[in-house]
């Protein structure tokens, strides 16, 4: 479906010509469309390399790490959050003094909301919990992305348990929300804090600080993609799976013309590539990617060379544990990853519930059922006549997915070229510290800056634990993971200080 006469090199279909604008990247005029994200517009034009790390490594927008760029002469702009405008001029920038942070306009009045239940996460679990609660209780639903439905929204293939295409399912479910529901999309929750009989959830939408008080909290924060460890795994043209799905199904842009799939679960994206006619090859044992300004070839551990222009990492997912540990939850190692310790009603402690992939990796429909289950538990606690057992029985049909342990091939890789953390932390830096006998991840974190960036280790902490386990022989279950510190994302403390 690629390469129409009136299309950009990687467009999958023609876009609305009335929205066409011109942007300039490094002085070169490019075609873009109003409403597009900056990195998507560049990708559609075949431009992958956008920024450079502190170590001089070329970076794109679709693996991890921040995306500092110069826009119209202004440095340290976040390219991930930028929508293109006609005449916009973009230049590359290295990380320099850039620090990714949530911006809060301290001059704006704080928006305050009081509800019965606040739900953090608008995927199938969060939607299910909202629908279960809304007839009797008031709900605030917070979603960091600009849409509801989570990863399911980014898929186009019908999902098990649902009868329609994912976007239609999400639209039909969310159209049932009533006046008791307040939805906050594009909103970042900064944590959960005790405030007497209530919980306080501060959140930020654009630069507006919102303080939500609630009697109960549901953490439906989902899961993150496991970062595969191979040489140059952050090079321009390497895509995390969720980013690949977003550019394909939300923006109508292909990751490349010939794509290599690496990771242990290529089946997660193969149907989407085949639907759009994107050529792909499965490479189960990647060693290194190479190229000048983007991926040009992938070399496997047997020395085979594959000429490709993009690599998609399609591996397992890991529960997003940061919001859980910040809220006071404990963890255990089960099914090959870390999950919260829950009581019989999915609580990590009194008043705070967890639902969806955050409790274990399951199909979207199972996450939806677990959201309904948690909603029923809350309603029962408030004295309403409900039967949670109906959802519990259905949920028992779905066993959480187990993830086999990945082996880190220390001897066969150039560890300096393997990025374990998007904050410019390579595998060698962490490995050198561990080999000296320092195995406490909290100390490793301080010495290497592992898990000290904007996301507080959502994507890298698991691999840090894996490294310690394999170097020392300590079981993963006995490794003490550092807990997420409040706030969950870096914010301008000066702005928060004005809170009354």
C-alpha cells in the first residue's frame, strides 16, 4: 500500500489535502499535515534520526528516551509533545541540559475535583471499572494518552472476547459513560497520597494542575514493553511495539518499507503488518543493527545480514509497577515478572485497588472483566447489591501469561552499544558496577543513573534486576526493587509549591 504518487514515502494512504502544511527540518522543506505529531511527520518523509545523546549516539523517536529539538530557534523543546504547524522550522539537538519534565503553569488556578472513585488508566480495565461504578458512584477517569482504550485502541484486528474491531468496541463502551463520569485524557497522574479519609491524586493536563480527592482509587495502569538487549537497540529506526502500532494505526504511516521483527512474540504485530501490506522478516536472534542515519541492516548472532530499514521489537509486556509501589503496594515475582501483592478483593492496601495488566499480563477482554470485578468490589463495599463472583468466575478462564527468562549474552555483545536505559545508560556501565560486588539495585541506581530519569525505571528496572540475577545467581524473587518516588514524573517543584 506504500508509495502513491501524491503520498510521502511512508504514508499508508492519502491524507486530507486541505490540512497539508510545509515544515522545515534542517532547512529542508517537508510535507506534513495539521494535527500530526512532529516525529510522525518526519517519519512519513523517511527521516528517523532526530536527536543525539550526550555520548553522541544518534536517536530517533520510537524506542525510548526524551526527544529534545530546536523549534523556530528555541532550544530544549520536547519533540514528542509537539504538533506540526505551517512554516515550523526544526533542527536537531543533543541532550545537553534537556531534562524531561511535566510543565505546570503556576499562574493558573488549581482545578479541584471531589469524586467517589478515581481510576488511573483508561484502557479496557479502567473502562470496565468505570462502567461498573457509574450508576451509583461518581468517577474521575485519568488517562495519560490522548485517547481511551490503551494498547487495544492501537490495534485494528478483532480481539478475543469482543465482537467488533477494537476502535468500535472502545467507542461503544465509552459512549455509555453517564453524567457521573469525568474523563481526563492527555493527563498525567503524579501519584496517590493519603489525605485523611480521602486519597489525593494530583494530575496535570497540558500545564493545568488538577487535584482530585477520592474515597477509593483504582490503579488500571496497564503494562509496558520489555526492552530487548542487543547492540544499538535505540538506533533511529528501532521501534518499540506500542510506538509501531501507533504510527501504523493512528497516523497511517509505515515504520519502514522492509521491517525486521525481533523479540519472542512477533505474532503480536504480524497481523497488523500483513493487513497493511508491509513487508517483514522475523529475526529471532538479533545481535546488532547498523546504518548511517537510520537502520540499514540487522545482523543476527549467526552472522546473517538482513537489509532492512526498520526494526520492531515485539516481545513480552511487563506490568507497570511504578504507580503500585508509589501508592504503598508490595511486589512479588510470579509468571516471570513482578506483580503486586493483592488481597482477595484486588487491593494493595485499604482503599486502593488494582485491575488489568498491572496485576498480570492478560488479553484485553480479561482486563475488561477485571475492571468490572474491581468496580463490583467497590460497590459492595459501599453497600450496593452486586455479585462480584459473576466476573470472578469468567476471569478464572484466563491465566496470566508467563514470560520465560531472557538470557543476557555478556560475552557475545559489545555492552557499550547496548542501551539498558533510555537515559544514556549502557549495559556495560551497569554490569561493571555489579561485577564489583554491588548488587543492591538502589545503590546501582545511584552509581549509574539507571532508573533515575523521567519514567523512574518503568522500562529499564526489570533488566537491571535481570542483570543482577544472572551475574550473581540470586533468584529474581529475592531481588529488592527500588520503589517509585513521588511524584511519579518530574515536575517543576516551584510551581507545585503554590498549592494551598
